C-alpha cells in the first residue's frame, strides 16, 4: 500500500470515527441537538433588568392594605426604609407609608401618642389642644367632629402634634417627621425664595391661614371651596402656599415684606414655596404654631 492509499484510509477512518461519535452524542444528549443554537443564544441574551427588592415589598404592603391590615403594612414599609434608606426606589415606599400614617393618625385607633380625654366643664377644643400639645383641627379630624361644640363627659382621642418639618429645596419635597421618625412627604411644585449664603437654617411655623379672592377667610367659613391655604414661617419669603394642579405657578421674583397677597394674583404671595392645594390643606392639619422647620438649600 503506497503513501497515498495510507493517507486515504486514515482520512476515511477519522471521518467514520467523527460521525460515529457525533451520532453517539445525539443519542446521549438529544435535547442539546434539538436546539443547536442554545449555547450561542444564551451567551448573547440580555440579562433581565434589575428590580429592587423594596418594590416587591411595596406590592405586599398594598395587599395587606387591601386585607385591612394597615398596621402590618406600616411595619413592613418602615423596615424596608430602615434597610434601604437611600435607594431611589424608596420614594414609592415613602409615599405609600405616608398615606398609611395619615389615615392611622386621624383614625380612632389609639396610635401616635393619642391621649384619651374626658371633657370637663368649661373645656373647649382650643383649651384641650393647648393642654395636650395638639390643635382643635387635629382633635376634630381624629374624632370625626362636625363642629367645635363639645359637652362635659364626652370622650375624645387627642392626637399628639409633635411634628417637625424639613423643607428640602434640592430634592423638591417637604418631609414631615413625627417623634418616632418619618411620617409623610409632599412634592414641591415651585420654588421662589430669597437668596441666602446659608446651606441650611432653622425656622418655625407662625400661623396657618386661608385666602380667597384676596381676603383672609376663617376655617369655619361656608365659602371655603377654592380657598388657598398658606403656612407662614418666621423666615421672610418662605411662605408655603397652595396651587391647583392645572394652573401651576409663576415665580414672583419679589421678596416678601409682609404676609399679604399680591394684586396680580390675590391668593398667591409674591414669593414662597408652592405645593399642591390639597397637599398643603392636609399638611396644615398636622401643624401648629411653633412647629420646628428646617430649610435645606444645599446638599453637600
């Protein structure tokens, strides 16, 4: 047998061996050969997007709320915010927790340091509020009262008004804290405040008022529909005021000399911080004169 014949026999033997091995592999691993591109596609397939664990817990919290287990949902969300305090996804958790906190605070559940109080002769809601660190509005809301009229022997739940505010201008939000931590936050719609070299400073609430057609109206007035809430701070130019979602606001660019409306827009101060009207109306219920406020202008 010459060299050419030897080479031909060798090639044929190798071919037979390869074919035999290939079909043997098919018999042993048929699934792999039904999808020959499986390995290649797996190597090039885009991995699924990352879903933060806190979002799954938010879904669980919504299910608990639907099952009327708001206390359990509150506990779950508080724990998630403790674990992931800085994650961007916490915004959804904070918004849901704020809704729960507000409902529970103004419910007949004895939470948030509410005091059970029996009305005595000579009492008024204002007197009870001063005595127990609350406001008449908080007491009325928590006890579903339609008026300020109360009688000796009435039993009331008096909420503890120990709140503080952080007005975070860089993050465009107003954050409400109760004595045990985060309570609720509200988005800021517009900012027009005086210049300052201070990155952060303290102030306090001096009053809450309502304005309509340039006139200040009393809380019990029957013409409150469409009234604009204001929260006055001791720092000039930092009034919180309400705007409708449709109208938006236009910066005034004029520093406030006193808390009076402007002629062009009688229910809007010339300078301040705008929140949605409904948000600010709710926020007013959580505040009292002297509530501490921190203004954050810059973040390091």
